[in-house]
C-alpha cells in the first residue's frame, strides 16, 4: 500500500462532482468556517418524466414558433404551391418541427452543462485568530479530510476477502482523515484485487470540462467502521422516515451542517417519488401501526453506538405468494420447497450510498426476522414503483427466452395479489413490462468476463448480445442460481445516438388514443421476444455504460473512437453493431436531414413521429398528404398507426416501389408476397391513395433546405416522373447502412464491398481488433452458404463464442427462427415466423415448398413445409386479442413431431392452425427441457442400433422388431419426462399408473 496525504482538493473539486461528499473537506457544525468560491461547469440531467411528455414539447414548440403565420388546411392535394404560400408553408413546418426534430436528437436536451459558482465551506484552524480571505484557498487546501491511495498490490496467494482489513489499516494510518481517494487511469486493466477494492468506494462523476482523465473513487471511514443495527420501526421514527423519503432534490447540495454531527452522514440523494407513490407509502405506514393483522414489516437501519445513532435507511417487507405466476414469464427454478419456506417482497428499500456494500448482511438480517428465504423486488417500467436503492446489489431474474402459451383460463391469470388496505397498482406478470430482481440470501458473487469491450450501435443484435452476456451465468439447471446471489459484472461501453437509449426505456410516454400505452405502436416492437425483453423486462443501463454521441471517426492506429463532442474513447476490441433497417441508399451526408422526413429504426423515431402528427392534427396544419414509401409489412403497421391516431385516410398516400415478379428464393419475415395484394385492397378500402410500381427518385426541398416540399418518383415501366407534395415523408426503403457511417469506415480503412462490411468466418474485419455482424456484412471468402436474415439471439451467441465470452461450442450454420409481429389496419394483428435459409446457388425457390392454409372465424394461417417435411414458415393473421409469439416453438420442426400435422391437414381434420397449435399436447414441445428429451431419444436410438450391428435390416421381421424396440424406448422416455415435470404443465397428462387407480 502506498499512501499519502498530499492531495490537491482544489483540482478534484473543479473536475469532479464531489458535492455529496462534502468536497473532501472538514466542515464541523458550530466551528469557525472559511469559504472559497470557484467557477465550475456542472451537468444537469433532465428528469425522465420530462423527456417526451406532450406538455413539455408543446411548450417548447410555442416558444420556438414565435409569431409564425397560421394558414388554412384547405388546399388541393398535389397541386403546385404558390411562391407566397410556399414560403409561409416552409416557415410553418420549420417552426413546428424544429424543436421536436432537433432537440430530441441533440445531447443538450437530455443533459445540459451550465456554469456555476461553487461555494465550499471548511473549518479554520483553532489557533487562527485573524482570517485573511485573500488566502482562503491556502486555508482550503489545508482543510482537506482525505488521503490518497497511490498504489495497492495484493499478493495472488492472499485471499481477496482480506482487502477489507488492508483498507481498514489505511484509515488507521490517518485517524484524523475521513476519506480515502483512489485514482484509476483509464488505460489500466482491472485486476481482481482492484475490483474487490473499489467495492468499498463510490465512483464520482467528471464535470463536463474536466481536465483529469482518471476515474475517481472515494471511500468514507464509516463504510468500514460504522456500527450498523436493525430495529423494528417505532412510531416516533415515522416522521423522520417520511421526511427522508420526501426530501426534495436541492439545486445546490450543502455539506455536513445538514447532517449528523458525530456520524458525518447526510442524506443528499433525492427519491423523487410521485404523489401517487406518496399516497401508497402513507397507506403502508398507516396499515403497519393501525392494523393488528398487517402483513407489512418495517425495519430501520441505524449507524452509531448506543448514545448517538443515525437512521441511514429502512426496509419494508411483505409476503410474496405469486411465485407460480411470476415463473410463467421469468426463468425461475421449480417451486420444490413451497411448503418449507416463505418468500418475501421488498416494497421499499432506502439505504445511504456509503453502506451499499453491506447489502447482503442487511437483507439477511431483515429476512430472518420474518422467516423469509428469498426476497423479490418488482420495478414496473410503465407504472408506479416504490424506490429500492439496492437493485444493483440484487440478482436480476432473466425473462424467459421464448414466450410460452400458458393457456389462460380467465382475465386474472398472472395478476399480482392485491390487498384491501393499500391501493397498490395492479401488476400482471405475464403482460406487463417488469424488471425483477431477487436476493436468495446466499453469498454474492460477481458473474461475467470483465474484459473491456466497446460497441457502436443499439441494433437488435446489440441488445441481444448485451442480454446474452449479462445472463451468461444462467443455465437450465440453475446451478449458479442455487449457490450464489449472482451479480452480473461486465466492462462494456456502448456508443449510441442521443436519445435512443432514453426513448427505449422511457415509461412516461402517454398516447392520447390508445387505452394502454404498452399496446401503442410507439411502445410495441416487431422483433423477437428475446430482443424486446431487453428493454421491456430488463434495464441494461444497470450494467452497461452508454455513451451518447455522434460517431465522427475511428482511429485504428491509436485504437480511439472520436465523437463529435470532442469525446475520445479508447478500445481494445470494437464491435460494429449499428446496422439499420430503413433509410435512403444515396443519402447526402453534407445536407442536414429535413425536419419533415421520418424513418423508423428506433423507438425514438416513433416518439418523434407521434409528436409531429399531433402538432399537425391538433392545430389543423396539415396542408398536403403524408407520404409513406416502401414495401414491407412494417408499412401497413405504420398506416394503421396513422389512421388510428388522428389522421384521415384521404390525407395519406402510399407509394410502393416496383417489385419484380420473380421466384422467391428466401423467406423474409418482414415481407410477404402472398399477403401484400390483400393488404393493398384493405388499404384502398380505407380511402388511402395508392401508387404502385413507383420507385423513389429524389427529394425536392423548400428554398431554406430545411424541409421537404415534394418527392419525385419514377413509374415502372413507363419511366414517367411524378411529383407528390407532402407535409411528412415516411421512408421504409430497405437500407442497412447509412451513408455517414459508410464514409467513416472508408476513412478509417475498413474494407467494404457494395456498402457491406467485409468480414471473415469469425466476423472479424481487416482489422483484427474490430468485429462486425448484422445485415450489413458479407463474408470473404464466401462460404457455400450465406444467410441473409437471421435471428439476433443466435447472432449474439455466435459472436460471444468468437470473442471467448461464452463457453461451449457453436456451429456456423443458423437454426433459430426469425420473427416479425405487427398490427395491421382494421384491428388485425400479424405474426410471421421464418426458419433460416442459406442462400445456395442450386437451391429450389420457395414455390417448391408445400403451403397449407386455413381460414376460420377471421383467423388466417399459412404453414409452409420444405421437401424434407420441415416447417419453414408460419404466418397468422387474426383479430383475436392474444399473444401469438408461442408459435415460434413449432417453426423449424418436422411435421411428424407436430402430431403428423401434414397428414391431418390433408385429411381435413385441421380447420384452424391457430387452434391446432393451442391443443394441450403442444405444451410438451414448449417445455424448457424438451430439447433434453430429444437428445435423450437420439442417444437411445443410437444405442439400440449399436447393440446388434449384424442384424439384417432388409428383412421385414427384423426391421419390425427393431422399430418396436425403438418405439417402446421412446414411449418410456416420454412417460418419464411427463412424470418428472408434471407439476410444471398447465394441462393434466395422465400416466400409466393412474389408469388402475381407484376412483373416489
């Protein structure tokens, strides 16, 4: 240990946010104080509730509009604009859209840097009679209450748990100082001893103008020597508890005069609980003290000796009895001990940040008081959640990787238990967006590979990769789950555009048209459940560091990524995961994107489009139609969004590009040539104007170049040009790489081919430290198969294996299905599930696949099987209000495994494929252990074949005998499978021993 008390607190105060730590100085209440002031720049983050609310955005628009001229919306569609009208129209669009488009995509909207005057109070020496303000800085430097840990090196033979005793010895070396400061260079690789050491430290944030590149960690003496106690809540402490809960967020945090004199602890972290939450908290404490049979228990956490104690936190618990409903959506072990121990729910958990390190001890001490064996906490994204400061120290519960059909019997299926005395928000474990964490009272253990990794982008594959790495410790046998309180540990930095992550996790967006915000087009996604749950039922921000900014260049020589705001990020390995779906193929990077141009690649794009539309409709500013261009099922989903959110059908123009009539080589989940003619007729019946076989030509701008005046299209085959005026142009033209990113890659020397990144079989570019995967890559040398549309989850698994971040083995071929889900006009919903297909030269087109269709009661289903009788595609369009994601289990299976589906359909026994896939026998295939059963069957069949290799199988009797032996073995395996996991099935399956059982 290398220690020194030579510390420049002035440098640290100017470069780091140290307000909550008293700026590392002594400031004793009642003593004589000196004061110094510094000019600093502080970062202020906008509250999440104020990001996308209509009231905030409308207020900004009114401010930015000024005295904009209003106009009538009465105008003939697609007529040439008069010059005067053209000018006024351009100014109006700019005034209405600029605040929405510009601000929501700029960093200053989410976090703002403002100059401030930092005033720091500190103790003056007792022998100082005459205080000279001119020398205040010198007194301030001598008032430091911190020492610096310059180096710490632990012998590898010593257990890392001993770090606590070494850190205690450091504070003993400076008994008069309260803080230990640790500076970690950004170029250093964290060792095990360093990771164990910084568990006792608080990380401090840099100021925007910081000149110090090192990371700063601070530890307080009371973290190690504080004497913590847990007591049941007393009524006399209620006022203090509620005061701490409702403490407002101070604009300028004060130092220790507001805290306890002896302990030196101050509550400076705001809870920001909404009024609805305060009402629930009042009901909870009222129930605790007035209801003799209350189910709530509250314990206060005290720090200090018997003479002087300070309340540093409290925890409120209640029984949790909905484990069975929770396990239907989240991956949890079987309820084997439901009769032997109780489970509890953490309702509120507040604890001072200095004592978070002792989470395990506090949780165990509180749980043992009520005989709880496990504690759960539920954070509702789109709803009300009470605070829990220790979510980082609890084990996250992984959502199920594939959505199962649980055959719900009533509307209350999966609803969390309610009580009469407290008006808790209703939670449905199956359908609501929840983040669930658990503490099983076992020792905490960090799980993961802490190798540094930098990612560019936030695509579906990126989200799947992050989820896969975070839950890499989870397995089917729950080996780690049953032994440790598993805490994910990763060192991943993700560079994303401004607002993308904030919009992905925004839970306060309110749609004025939809009954439930989670069912709105803005909130639902079209990807597979594995990807959607990364934002709906997980919060990646807990473990991954997201850096918002616009990529400017990649310096391969220095291994540095440069952002537009002068931020430089070093990397050891760089992943390019920022492929997009839609955009302009020949985008002009020198011209700013027009304000009335929309493309849907992220949820932020949907939020911006929603507010643009509301401004047009509410103020009657729509002068020319809204043009939607593209060929995809997503186009019809967007049209449904428009007509159900205030837009009249006659104000919409749909332009479809020319689609050559050729054989369909590859099944694509986002396009369907069979459904498209029906959907076009459906759109035409709504009154929407349609142009077919019209390819995009160019954008025509207003003179100010800020907005699109009209769009030019070329008709095929006449080659005639048509010009359509528009107020909003929504583009669904397929483009996987934007032109700006292409320019950056070319400038950095990354090899491209036809706007695609060239990679090898390990997804590595021509730079050995840069990897790429997605729809914008091409493999060279080209294998005998190329997959064009793959499952993001499987891509993430293969990438993790290549980077040595996943154990086991993997295959280069793909097997997981790809999914598209969406809502169509006239209240239909569609799901299309496609098995991966390699693109081979000698491959038969999809026309040679056999199609089986059913239509009954408004349910249309189509199933395609290839010549090998493997289900390659499932399409379902229905008006039923139910999730269709469980159909994923049946795509890619042999028809014989699906209860001889093809023969039954040909015999006329299947009238509705949707109902067929909801029959009880399908629950066997949807079980998590069904793949283990298939592996067991394969081994059993191979064992029977290897037992007697001399038998002539050409003989009918021998072949029949072998088939009988195989059939008996498979039946026994299936019966044993049902017997083992019988309690986990919703439907009741009879076993052979029950046929002779007596009836009562």
